[in-house]
C-alpha cells in the first residue's frame, strides 16, 4: 500500500497505530455530540476525568483532548502518555436525531497531517441515536485501532453511564430574560486606533476542567426564545473563556461533506484563506472603556485593566479550535460589561453557512453557546453577546445582530468610540 494512501477499514476491522501522538477526526453532515472514554480492563472509566467531550475538553492528565465543533471534531491522543491501567479509549457520539437523519459519518485517524486510516459509518437504515464508533486498544504492548460502528440505545447520558461515568442530576432551569436590543448609553468616550500591527503567538489552550464530583452533560444554547441566562454571584468566577469556532475544512479534504465548506463560500486569498476575528468592547466600573481585537494589536491583559485578553489572532482560518478570549473572573467586580463581537475581515459574508458558534466556558457551569446563523448578506460584523455585571452576578445575553462595520455596531449600542479604517 502506498504511504500516501490511507487504509480503509470496514466495521470490525483493526490496524496498528503508531506509538506517538495521533488525532481522530469525526466528520458529520449534522451536529452530533462526540465523546471519548478512557477505560480499564473492566470496560469502565477510573473516574469522571476519563471522559472527554464538549463540557470537559481534556482528560484529567491532558493526554486526551477534544477540539473543533459538533460537525468536525478532533480527539488528540498521546498514546505513550496513557496510564498503565488504561486498556482502551472508546470513541462514541450521540444525537437528538437518528443516524439515518444525521447522515453518514466519516472517521479519520491522523498522525500530524497524514491520514493513516479512514472509516465511513453508513447511515442507511440506522435508527439508533447513539453509536460506539471505534476504539484504540492495547495489544501485546502496542496500540491498535478498531472500527466498531455499534448502535447504542439512548443518548449521551446512558452511553456515558454504560462506561461508568457518574452523571450529575440535571440542574434546575434557570431564569431566561429577554435581551435588551441596546445597552444604556455611556457618556465616556475614548478614541482608539484600529490599525493592525502584527501577530502575537500565544498558547491556545482550552479552559481548565472544573473539579466537579460528577459530570454535568447539560449544554445551554441561547436562542431568540431563550436569549439570556443569569449566573449567580460568586466571589471568584475563575478564568472565563470565550471561544469562536467555525467550519475550517479545506476544499481539498475529500472526506469532509460539502456542507459548510468555507472554500465554497468565500473568495479566499491563495495563501491566507478566510479571516474571521473575535473581539470585545469592555466597560469597567470606573467608567473606562477599552477595545480588544487583533486589529491595532490590542490583545489586552488578564492581570491588569481591562482584565480581558485575546489569546492570538488566527489569520488563516486554519487554526484548529478557532479563536479564544479570556476574562479574569477574579476581577469581575471591576467589570461592568463585556460586549463580544466577530467580523469577517476578508471574504464575502455568509454567516449561516460558516457553522459559526460562540461558546462561553465558566468554571463549574454548563457551557453556554450561541450560533451565528442569522446574518444577512453583505453585513460582515456580528454583535454576538454581552456579559453584564448585575450586582455581582453574570447576565449572559444573546444579541446576534449584524452590521456593516464597527462604527455602525458602535452607534447601535451607544459605546461612543471613534473609529478609523484599519488594515492587517
């Protein structure tokens, strides 16, 4: 077999794995919730830290992690770092739809950028809503990969309990209040420079795993009908992380389904690709207002005002995991509001087709997400959400309004900044 040709596996087949880092990519035409479980000889996890999924994106030792989103996700696995008690790593998914409604699911095993193996889970005639896809397992001191494709009754909760994960009871429904179309006007004005000046390399790590006694599978999605949620006052909210992710599949990836491929939607520069940027406007309790975005090299700071930091600028649209903003929750008492936005710096806007999603990770809270699906044509700027300090609590409010640019968005929400055209 040619080195450049990946091995194709059918259900039940297995193949050897390298003893180094690998990635397992799971591609689907519709949203699915993927999970990985590190299992001992009895087929059970040792503890909740052995489950990796959207609500806990790393194992307790960091040797298995999840990145991407719910139609194009990656599990990065350091096989050589697995504890001796771990005999296999099972990969599975669940969905609110049956497999026949979800459509075919493609699996790739990669070492770096090289695809070693491919598997396709056919959806024809399959009515299960949960599937055990595959497993990495030890065999005579080495690691192997097996394509399983086994249906499972129920959703993510019974699937996780099957592997021994302790699932927390559902949290009580929290109050959802209508989001204001505009925040109250603020008189303080501060001129800013939006000229972009270079890139900053920063570690793109996911937020830390909260030390919960059991896993909470709930995921909060803000919509038109449920547009806000209030997180109760705490002395220390910890490190709050905001992730903007979107479909980054290259055009040349034949294994990926055609849905949402950015190469079909945007006029891309041959070397750079689409550039989708996240930013924030911050209003502090002392009246100061600050902008955080890659334009103007305004990456902010966690330890000093404005207590918000952009980790790095993904200029190519090819950085896995998208872009991240961090907020110092220890200093939440100093913050009045964090207003989160995104804009397409280069390329024709088509928000609905990007599969764009913003997820807010607050330690010891369920992930809060909102999807960027309502944008009209020729409007590259999206006001996504705002986090408002309400007597010490965090009120997360979905906005999802679209504008021609920064200045129009600023005017709509009465921030009062002075804007000028910037370039990268």
